[in-house]
């Protein structure tokens, strides 16, 4: 009987450890996903800033061409 109880306790402890490992793995995946999302947000912000800068340059070029075509 004592062997069965010991085996039952060992199985129970193994299950607790498996659950803890699963939870830890999930936490690590969530952390990695959050870090990837933050990196994507940074790249998106940089791309949006570049687009804004290029729009300003395009507008300036269009004004320059318009003014030059009027003076010709």
C-alpha cells in the first residue's frame, strides 16, 4: 500500500511540474510575442516617419517644378 501511495504522490508531483513547465513556456512565448510586436511597432513608426519626410520632399519638388514652369 505504501508503494502505491508513494507512486501516486510522485505522479501528482510530476503533473504539478508539467503544468508549471507548460505555464512557464507559455509565459516565454507571450514575452517573445510582445517583444516582436514592439519591434514591429518601432519599424512601423520609422516607416511612417520616412513616408512623412518623403511627402514633404515631394511637395517641395512639385512646388519647385510648378514655380519653374510658370517662370519659363
